[in-house]
């Protein structure tokens, strides 16, 4: 294990490198990849928190993402709110919704929660398409205006792609920092306990519901905020923000290295955000590939590549002296 | 017999499943510092009692109090925080965590560190974490697993997992620990180790209730034994009394064992 | 708004309800026997419809032979699905099965889109335009056939589940797996058959509806969500409950759809499902399996 200070230094260098990219290249394609990576890292990081650490399979992330997007778009265009307030409100509304569906269905079972989260995501899509008076229906809200981020003393007009790169990458760094602090704290330990053996955790005074709701609400908050920013990057919000494509992609990002691995999921987000475009697959083929990966993972590598490595690592502990005395 | 209130009071505990009464109006008291055994044939309701008292299954009737505090109907995690911990028949551990982390998790809800403090690096948190790590190492030493402190729990043998579970149940300094079949399926050497551990923990002031099938183990370890048959308590007293109680012998031990016990086998 | 209009709506609703029931019952059977939520269930419905289109339009096969072939292929696919993917999952945890079948659904759905594009196709035969008229009611022949198929399938399923030994074994496993194992029932054989029947029903439903609605690779996607809602409302693992809930839903959709935009009905369905889970988790008719 590399020493703590070295890892911290590497992380800082990595962040600095990420922020240097727009200065090194004005290539919009590269910047778009960066935005995609930043956005997906927040989504998959939140899903990792809920599924990887707390063991709760949830399909609701995309619902929170879209709720954040629509809320921010409406507040900014209709209410004239500044972008940061719109996005923050989107995040908070998403967190509230998350708490409601979580509280009501988690008391039942994981099965119930998985199915409810799935239907919630689907329901969001239907509502966005059909509640025309609120969401403008299938056409969505196009032509979102160039947002202005009113930083103290420095109004920032996000008019160039590089601006959105900085915004989303900056938020992604903050989001990952928050997630990191939580998972390395005793709260994260409690979440893992709930995932690994819920009954045992209960017998040790841990309230599983509380930690599941915490993970869910936090992931919803982050997804909602990044959704609020993302739709302004797209300059449009429409029902496609709830597309299953996002869910499928985040799932692959969480599963491929292994649910519960902070750096593994972050790394997978980077690779998977860039790779498909580099391989020039059409979306359909990409989804076929993801599906195949998912099947293979479930059959052969349930713990992901990282899980498989960890199991091999375990062998160094298996010594003859360990036979039961 | 002193006039002090018992640590655990159970009154009228009843649990029914689909028409069968698994636990039928069971009542007993446990004095602080005691080691009480709970035996009975299969289906006598022992494990159900454990589940009800620890909040893992709802009881249909009855009340139980720990040190005067009402625990009836409360959920498992709150009962644990109130000072009543338990182990499980199907030995439970966090396989992917190290032994030390297994123990640290067991202590963290009871050391008074709040959520906000948990996220920081403050002195309160660091002190609590250091204390639980120290206590964890002590307990691992007590159960003889100290050398595996940094190993994942997955590598432990069945008997070692049972020892770990006992250590974990002790981490939060409970008032009373209920052990659910601590020596089932365990070889004789390990049984002796568990016995030693229990003696040591009891000497440090922990009250224990031990549910077991292994009658020999209970008879030699416990100063008091409660016998359960078909959900009802049929006997409650020191081992010598239980050994010769005709109802117990008839209902549970059977004629061959009864004869054996009558000849003073331990 | 006369009685004739209502009756027309009810009749149409019954047809689609019966078909919903076929899909939902298959899903319920698989869940009851294997405790697996088959995410890819809708794709077999879609494949059934696409194969029916191909057989009818490209190979000129008649209606009934087409249905027969599609059903047989679907049952076969069910066997393959079980042996290749699901058999190794037994007892592997709920999440694994959802994710595995989700992966399968991704492969099938997007593969179909890649191969056939999303353009909807219509099965058009001379029979497509035949109507049966009874008084004020006018029903297309295809709908009548679909209804007949559905009822035949109900009857067959009933016979299998209640009159054959293996059917009784399936019900036994669904109600109490441990007891069934103790009695000596072979879980693999029962599971294999349950999956084969479940997928077969799905494919049959696709073939039945292919001449009625448009056929396209995404048709299974929304269908499966509805099937989830149906089996939860009817009671997880309760096959008869699923059937009743499905037919009721079909009729409700049709009747309400006659007055409101159909789209609001979708939202209503899912909200009802969530409400049902919160208020009465065992469904309207109680579940064979705990939720």
C-alpha cells in the first residue's frame, strides 16, 4: 500500500491535470468526453454508494438525475433563478423524493425496493412525457439560456464548452470528495456492515434503515445537482434524460471493477466514458456489449474484476496453521 | 438471594406461528453476574425466545425488562443499544472485513459519537476509535484470535467464527449477552476454549444466558439451568436439581441418558 | 356514449387483458418457482412477435401454423435460457438474477434494434381486414383469434399446473421450496419446465398480438414494466392473481383510454403498483411467495 501522503499527492496531481486539459486543447470533442466523464462519475459514484457500499440495488438514480435537470431548467427559465440555486433545488427535491420512496419501500424488502426503484424511473419518464403543462411533454424545454453562475465578486457566463467542462469537473471533484469522506468514515463502515450481514449489524445496534436512507438521499442529492448542470450543457431538457441508457451505463461502471470499490468505480467511469466513442460503436452495439459484460459478470465475476483480485489476495492468508485447533 | 432487582425480567412471553404455540407463557429472571443455561429438545422454543428478547421477532404476548428498562416490542438495533446483545445460531460475521474491523463495527453505535463528528477528524472521534481498537485487540486476545486481527474474517474456521462472534457481542460493553448455541458443531478442544472464554468474560462482570443443545456443556458451565419443552418452562434451578428432576429426565433426556446422569457423569 | 361503445371498449380490453395475462403469468411462474425476476421477459414477447411477422410475411405461413411454430421456438428458447444462464444462478442472490436478466434484455433488445431498426412493421394478411360483426359490436378477426389463443393457453396452463404431477411439483416449489426439496422434488427439472412454459407463454403472446398491433424491437420494453406492476398488484407468485389483475388492467385501460389520453393510464398503473406495495404488499390476492 502506497503511503498516505503519496496517494494524496497523486490525487492532487490528477485533479490539476484534469483542470489543465481545456488550456492544453480547445478540441471540443475532448471537452465533451470530459463532461461525460464528470457527469457519469457522479452518477456511478452515487450508485456505488447505494449498491456497492450499502448493498441496495437501485434503478432510481436516473430518476433523480432527471428530476434535478427539469427542476433546474424550470426554475431558471420560468422563475429567473440563478443556476446554482436551480441546481441545488433540483438536488434537494431529488433527495426528498428519494427519502419518500426509500422510506416507504425499504421497510418491506430489497426485492420490493428494487422493483419500486425501477418503476419509479419508468414513471418519471412517463410523467415527463405526459404531464405537458409542467414539463412541456415530449418536446421538452429546448433552448435553455446560457447560465450565469454568480460567484461572489465574479459573475461567470458559461458560454463556452470549456466553461461547462470546468463546472462539471469541479462539481464532480466535490462530489467524489464528499463520497470519499463518507465511505472512509464509520458511516461507510456501517453501510458495509448492513450490506455484508444486515441481521448482524442490527444485533450490534446499527439501524439498517437509517443508513440505507442516508446513502439513497446523498446519491439522489448529488445526481440531482449534476442533472441540473448537465441539462444546461445540453441546452435542452426532455424526457430522454430519463433514458434507460444512463442506468445501464452506470450499472456497468459500478459492476465491472466491483461494487464497493471507490477508485475502481471512478476508474471504470473514466474508461467507459471515453472508450465507446473511441471504439466508434453505435449505441446499439455498445448496449449489446454492455449487456454481454453484465451477463458474464453475473455468471463468472459477481464481484467484478476487483473482487476476483481480492479473492486471489485472500490466498496469502490461507496457511496450514489456520486449520481449526 | 439478595433483594436487588434482577437484571433481566421476562414475564408471560408467548409466541405463536400458524396455530402452533412456539413459546407458551414463559417467565424467568436473570440476576446480574449469573451464567444461566437454557436447554430443551428441538422445537422447544429456545431460539424463538432469543429472537423475541433481542427484537428479531415480535412476541405475541409478554413483557421483558433489562435493568428496569422496558424492551418489549422494540426493534433489534435499539435493544442492542440498550445493553442486550446476542450471537446467532447460524454464525454471522462480516467476511470481507478484518477481524479488528468486525469488532470495531460492533462498538461504533454505542460510543457516543454523533454523525457530524463521525465525518470529521476531531479529538472525540479519534479517542473513540482508539478506545474501540484497543478493546478489540483485548477481546481478540481473550478469544485467542489476536494473530489474525488484520485478516479478513472469511479465513476463519467455523469454531473460530463462533469465538469472533462472542467477542463482537462483547464490544459494546453489554449488560447481558445471549449466546445462541455457541458450541454447536464445534470440536471438543474448541468447546473447552469457549468455556474458558465464557468464564473469563463472566469474571469481568458480564451476565450471560446460553442457549444450547449440548447438555454436558451447560451442566458443567452454568450455575443455573432453565429447561424448556414444547414452548413451556418445566424446570429452573441448579444443575444438580435439573439432573434429577423426573419431568426433565422424562421429557428431554430420555431413559438412557437419565440413567447416565443418575450415575453422576458430567 | 351508448352501451355499444362501452361494450366495444370492454371487449377490446378483454383481448389485450388476456394477452397481458399470458405474459404476466409466465413472469409470475418463473418468479414463484425460481425466485428470479426475469427482466428479459418482455424481449421474448418481442421476439415472438418478430418471428411471427417473419413467418407470416416472408414465408407466407398461415396464422395457426405461425402461432404453433413461434410457441414451440419460445418453449425451446426457455429451455436454453434455463440451462445456459439461469441454472447456475440458483441461490446466488436476488441482485445477480436481476442484473443477469437485465443484461440479457439489453443484448436482445439492442441486438434486435441493430438488426432490424426501430421501424414498426405491420403483419398484413388478407385476414387482417376481416371483421366479425355482431349487432353494434365489430371485432377484427385477429382480435378474436388472439382471445381464443389466450383462453386456450389459460386452459392448458391450468391443466398443467393442476392436473399433472410436474405441475403440482411446480406449485409446491413455489409455495415452499424447502418442503418440496424434502419431499424429493427435483428443483432443476421443475425450474427448467417453469422457465420453458413462462417463456413459451411470452412468445405465444407476441405471436397472438403481432397481427393486431405494430411489431418493433422496443415493444417488449414497456410491456415488461406493466407485467411487473400486474404481478405485484395481483400478488407476487400468485399466478391466478396475475391473470385476474391482467385482464382487469386490460379492460380498465381500454375503458379509461376511451375517454382520457391513454398515457395517463400508464402513470395510474405504476402509481397503483407503488401504492399497493405500501398498503398491501402481498397484493390483492395474497402472494404465494413473501415479498
